[in-house]
C-alpha cells in the first residue's frame, strides 16, 4: 500500500507521517503519544505541546527543544525532531 506522506492543506504533518497508537502520559508541557512513523515503521514517542508563540511559556519549550537536540546520553530518551503546526 502506498501512502502519501506529504501533508496537504487539510492534513497536519503529524497526521500524514504518523499513526497514533495510544497516549503514553502527560506532564507540565504536554502529552506524549506512542506513534508509528509511516515512512520507516519505527515506533516513536511524540510529545504534543500547545503553543502560543506570543506567550513567554513558548520560550521555555523552545529552550527544552534546543537542549534535547544537543544531548546524547544512554539514560535520556533520544530526540529526533520538532516542528510547529
């Protein structure tokens, strides 16, 4: 089965590239979901965070993204990417 992995105007990147399996948990920044990547078929933990770019909270979230992208440690979950929709 071939699936289009390019988002269109009605479909978010997340909806296009992942199949959500179940909610894993939630915390102060947002909720984490187990999702299968439709390109490589790997399972991923995807953190969804609602942001208002004018809110100072969004600066904290961006700092976390920058920090996570620089970490490489066996006891820390590996960071792959982020995007805003």
